[in-house]
């Protein structure tokens, strides 16, 4: 339930033009890495190609991934510690989805996550969510352009 409420809060804050830092205040600034213009040029058309029915679940799962995986600080002194910030987002998101969701619920999101460009790393997860949500809202309301 708290994940759903957190998603609603994040959506409302994004709708009211709050900053990424405000929306994802519990996530290290490392994961708020600004997307380079060439990444924007690549991602905007990629995300716009998806329907509301496909983009909506992606926005939800990415939000959950950020809160449950990215925001959780691991002990850097643990023997099995892996610094994920510079790892491919699609690989880690794909594993997260595969581990936590039923197969019939994941096809749409797995396709989007699996096809994310390799330049998109975990450090880009927060701005990617912001972009995906803005495009989703644009599709839902028929307003604005990124």
C-alpha cells in the first residue's frame, strides 16, 4: 500500500513541477544524474513510441525499483558489495522484475526495460522516471511536449 501511495505522491509532485530532489528525497543525489542531451534525444522518441497501456506499468515498476533497490544503501564493507551506480539500468531492472513479479504481469515492462539503450545507467534512474512520467502525462492529457 505504501508503494502505491508513494507513487501517487511522486506523480502529484511531478505534476506540480517539483524537483527530482524533492520527489526522490530519500535517494542519493548520485542517482539524480542529469541526462545528456544525446540521451534525451534518444529516449524521448523511444518512450513516446509506447502506448499509455505500456508506459504506465513501466513508470510504476521503475518507481518501485528506485524506492526498493536504488534507494537502499548497502554496506560498502560487505564482501559481496557491488557499486551499481555505473551499471546498466536495463540489466538490473530486468533482474528486479524477473525476481519480484509474476511472469504474466511482466511482459510489457520487460520489453521496455530490456530495450533501454545501453548508455542508460542506474545513475539515470530518477531522471528516466521523470521523463517517462512526463511523457505518460502528456499522452494522457494530450498537453505539452518535452
